[in-house]
C-alpha cells in the first residue's frame, strides 16, 4: 500500500461509465476529466479499453487518451482488454496496467467474448507471455478480473468454488493482482464477506485484490463495507455512478466514487482523494454527457458540519 494511504480508489468511469452510454465523449474532454481527477488524488484510473471500435465506439480513442495521460504524475493508468490483441495494443500504447476480465459464468463469458472460461484463461497466459517477451514491457502489471463472481443474469447463481477455480487459474498463469466484480449487482454483504474471506485463503492474504461493485439493488456501499471487513483495500467506482455492463441486461449502477470516498474517509480510512477535487471532475464529466443520468448523494447533501476527511486529519 502507498505510504499515507489506507485504501486505493480505482476510478473506472472513463471506461465502464462511458461504454454504457450512447454519448460519444470528446477526447479532449475525456483527457481533461482524467487529469482533473488525478489532480484530486485518485491514484488509479481506468482510462479506456482496447476493443474493436465498431463494438464500442465510445472507447475508440483509448490509444489517444493513453498517449496523452501516461506521464501524469502519480497516476497508474489502467486499461481493460478482452484478449491478446487488445493487450498487445494496450502495451504498445503505454498503459501501466493491463486488465483482462474473465466471467466466472460460462454463459456470460460466451456472451461477452464468445469463448469458454478455459479458452479465456489460456489467452490470459498468452498475455503474460507477451509482456514477458519484451523488456520494454517489464513494468506493466497484468491484472486478472473475475466478472459475475456473485451472480449472472443469464445463468443465475454462481458457485463460489468456481470463483476460486478461476482465481487460482489466473494466479497460476501469472496474474499480479485480481479484481473481483459483482458485474450485475447480485451480491449482498454476507455473501461478499464470505467470498473474499475464502479468496484470501485461496490466493494468500497478501495477494493484491480489488473489488468492483454495482449499486443495482442499493447494496453497493454496504458491499464495500463487507469487503473491507474481509481485508480488501482497493475498490473500483465511477464518478457520478456512471455506467454498468452493456452486455448484461439490467446491470446499471456502478457505485459512486464521491460517495465511496466519503464513506471511507468518514470511517478514518485515508484515500488521499479530495472530495472537492472529485466534484470539480464531476462538473467536467457532466458538461459533456448530453443529458445522460448521473447519481450520488454526497453531491446533493455535501459534507456534514465539522467533517474532517481522514486524509486531511493525518
């Protein structure tokens, strides 16, 4: 963990948020958003995804965004990729972290990337091999994502044993971190705490693990708290709660970055993130959304009287 930081905030709005709306966000505005949020102290930002432009035209400029943002001081720039080709493009562009997501649900993985889970695991191994084949890529972190870890809109409940199997498969193939996602908002706090507790038993309590929750049924921040109790110290969130999964019906509602940071800071956990800075970044984002809805309660109520963020109190 970074000195002076208790919990890492991973902003995913420029990827997960924008891929789920019809608006084509201007490239320069996207870069301005990312720079402003990085200046607010957000240490990890998922700036886009290397997928065919015909599938997600909202992210067709990811290469340009990476080129413009890779030298922002203190920022780890992450991208999502569906396969080896995407990873090759991401590494060539200069991303700091490459994340490949595999759905634990076979049905969802087939729907999302048209591959079996085993085929995606094999492709993940090829991504690691490609990184290792070039000394210029030695510092790039390869992250393994586990989508639909708490349930699937296509096949329903997901067995925790399947989550552990995929997690072990990713680690065996060279994953340096894991990101566990409640892609369609099915998880509840008890389920979340149990699954992450078992995951740490499986991969080791010191292995880097992040969590990605949706607020589809209003349990997003409750699930953050449950994951904290299980030991998780890195969380995805989207500014203004923008986005969801375009390939999973009903899976709207990423948790709101501002609300999550307020939760953590109010609990005495230092994120290093300025809430005022997040509000400024949100203003930039909303200016270019073309009326797309945003969410959040901190933006409406503001801080309570006398509130001192943990990051300022330290």
